[in-house]
C-alpha cells in the first residue's frame, strides 16, 4: 500500500510540474467543444476485495468458506462539461462479482453467490497540461454503489440456506491522479491510472461536441 501511495504522489507532483512548465511557456487554451461523452472499461481488480471484505467476518463466525471469487470488468459511460482547466460531470459503471460458498462442515460449495454492482460517480477533473493532440489530467469521483445480491442453492443444504435477493447501497469512489488523452477536438482515446471501485486502470474512447 505504501508503494501505491508513493507512486500516486509522484504522479501528482509530475503533473503539477507540467502545469508550471506550460504556464511559463504558453497560455492555456480553453476547450472549444464543451461537451464530452466517454465509453470506458476498467480492470475491476478491486471489486473482489471490496465485495468480499465485508463477508470475511461473517465467514469467520459461521464457519463458512468462499471460493471461485471472480469479478468482471467494469463497463462505464461518462459525461464531462468543460470549464477552462476544470471538467465536471459523472460516470456510470456496471460490473458483477461471482463466488461460491461452502457451509460449515461441507467439503463442496453449497451456494452460488452473485452481486450486480451499479455505480453512480459525480466527477471533477483538472487538466495539468495540454498541447496539440496530447492532454494530461487528473480526477476524483465520489458517489454511490447500488448492489443486488442473489444466492442460488447448489445442494440440498444450500437450497435451504440460500437467502432471498437483497438490494443495498454503499459509498463508492475513484481517484485517478494521472490520466492521458490523445486525440483531436472530436474524438480521442484516454488512459487513466488510479485507485477505487473501478480498479487501477481505465481505458476508453472520448467524443467531444
């Protein structure tokens, strides 16, 4: 975790240095196209730990065991409105997590679990550096995660213990201190590095109008 914090800090320092360099060398030019739509996909590597972390205590108490924990990629749709160096908007994301649960004293999985995760993340971004087709920026998001948890019994005991579908909400966030966009005033591709509910790496297509 310390390595991640140091890496993110260095990225932010590098971005601020680029801002200073651009301020001295050339005046920042505001976006001509104010509206931007994004289609993205994120690695979702943090979803397994985010979803299952809260279940660890109950497993320890009840003596159950989880296995085959798998998370899908996080698919996203986003919108941004440009205000000079700042952009405001929101990201909408979707992913799912699957796992299997073995009841106490059972040697094989008794229940199959699935969690559908819908995220709504209001977002703010700051452009560090922009020149030609290249843009360097960073952003932060904070919002809600709406989760639907379902259980399917795989054995007789599992069918008796499987619970009904549950729907709940929790806080969700994403911090991307370093991100790149390459493209013209209409279309481009972007890559974001950070930490949060979407994962560590996000890539996608950007369309401006």
